C-alpha cells in the first residue's frame, strides 16, 4: 500500500532556487604606485606557484611575478607583459 503522507524525496542536484549561495568576491590586489612601478630598479621576474592570471593583459595565466611589485605578469617569447607593465 502507498502511504499518503510520505515525504517527497527528490533526486539529483538541487536547483539554484532551493539553495542560495553567497556571491563570490575576489580579493582586490592593489597596483603599485607609479613611482615604484616605473623606477626601473630591482624589478626581477620570479617563478610562482600556482599559476595566476596576468594583471596586465588579463587573458592568460602565468607563473612569473615581479619581485618588487608582486604582480603576476606574462613573460614569454610571444608576449612580454612584464616589460609592457613597467614601461607604459
């Protein structure tokens, strides 16, 4: 026999209407001031883990960061955002 007051059990992933999730917020990384950025002194590339999105072109990921500015920037044969960022 069927139970008339049995709770309805749903299968699968809950829909967005059933579960509310807070909006994601990424931490804001401030850019260095222009006097530091363009001073041309001690800006050296360093290898970082994990890879991060380039702060200059924002389209690609990189494993290179400026030691002084602490900004992940592309540095490859095809694209050199490291130089562009420090000379614009």
